[in-house]
C-alpha cells in the first residue's frame, strides 16, 4: 500500500510542518519555509461558537472582548485543552496556506511534547486530520528542536537539547536517531509569566494581565545577575482602590520573583545529566547543551545553566523557530527521517510533574 506522503495527492499539496505550541503556532510549508508564526489564540462567539478571529488578531482581543466574544488559548501545558478550538485553528492555518491554490490535502508533521499520553498524541493527530490533512505524523518536540538546531541527531554522538516553550520544558539526550534520556515538565514560559503576576499582586497589590507580565519578563526578566540591571514599569489595577496604577520594578526584583520556575528548569536539566550514560556525557561536555524555544531568550539563563551544570551552553540560532524548522526539515526529507518518525514513538519517556 502506498504511503500517504507518496500518494498522487502529494504531488499537488503543500505539505506542512507545524509547531503547535501553547503560546504560538508556527507553520513551515515545503519548499517555502516558515510562512506563519502567530499566537495560539482563537476568538469565538460565545453562543454560536463561530470563529471570529485567529492568531495575532485574536490575541489582541484577550482581556478586551465584549460579553458575546471569548478569546481562548486552546493549548495548555503543550497539549490540547479544547479539541474543537484546536481543530478550528489548524483548519484556519491550513486554509490560509492554500488560499488561492488548487492544492490537494497536505501531509502534516506536528510537534508534540515528549511527555504526552497516547490519548493526547492521538488528539493532535485527529485534530490535524479533521482540519484537512491527508496524513498526520506527530514527532516529539525535543527531537524536532534538535533537528531544527542542526544537531547531528542521526550520528553516534550525544546531543542534549533543552526546549523551553510556553507550556512545557523538554530536556532530551539524543543519539543515533533516538532519544536516550528524556524529561518533560510542565514548567516553562507561562509559569514564569504567572510568577510575575503573583509577584505584582503580592508585593504591590497590583493586578496585571498576562500580556503585561510577558512584556515585563522580556524587557527585564533574568536568570542571573546582569552587567547593568534594568527597570520596567508594571501597569494594572490597584487591588485596594480599584483604580489604574503603575509601579516601577527592577530586574533584581523580577529575578527573585521568577526564581521558582527557573530553578525547576535548571534542576530537570541536572537530573537528565545524572541519568545520561558516561560516553554521551563526554560528548555533551565537548559539544555543549543547546537551548531552544522562547524561554532560551531569558536573559542570563545560558550563563546560569552553564555554571550549575558545568557544561558549555549555547543558544540555538532563532530558538523560537527550532521546532518548526525541525518539522520542516522532516517534511522536506521524509526518506531521511522516516526512521526517526517511527523510533520516537517508542523512545524512552520520563514525565516529571
């Protein structure tokens, strides 16, 4: 029987690699590269559940919608929290890619967290199929991130990748096309944002939203002391008076505020190193740890992790797009990565809660 990606439909389709992330969804089109990078948010009518907006337009509505509209983030901790909304979002992106073209249904490679259950993996597959894909192949995000970062995943060399997304942090040691050691924790960018929100409430009686917390994290958040400490203004509502209020805070204060989730990420990396076979540890000592995902951009995280792990640490080129670049390379070279697609479904999994 012909494989779905070799079918006659494949000659006329725009096959896709998708990073279906908690915070952002990115889409790679075969032969064109990454063409979509938008927030994983959908705005719908509360009564009819009809789609109103998707992506950046929908994210701009978060916290600002009238009573008849709700803006939903259908991915939580890297997995599908609302199946129907994810299907709606994927259908929108697939239609956007194929708009104005006489294309067949695409084959899709979609990145999923390595710690998901078989039910969660099946949900990602079914959502892609129901959204219009002719075939869908989930791949574990740390493997996709390693491929996207250009690591030698098929060689007999140990590579370690730490993919810090919005909902999950994935740590994997990869060799010979398989994952040797793998930890997935549901502590990542969203939890760092939540820590900023809790800090503002606890220390300043200030209620701020997710977008304000994320902006503060990007502007002045850090995992280790900076050469020149920064300051940022938090704006929100005073919990005592109910009136608008702004507070200026320093990067030192924010560093203390986010210490909990940052420490959790560092601990899971150290735990993974402790479980790595000595020969692969030697390879990692020589080649270093690669950071991917949006969390890799947290100021000073690479220095802090290098100090605590005693390993060289490198930030991948364009870490935000590592996973989607990896899925894209698989789509472009299915023959080369077919074994990896099959092997990752059988690789060792360790979930840390």
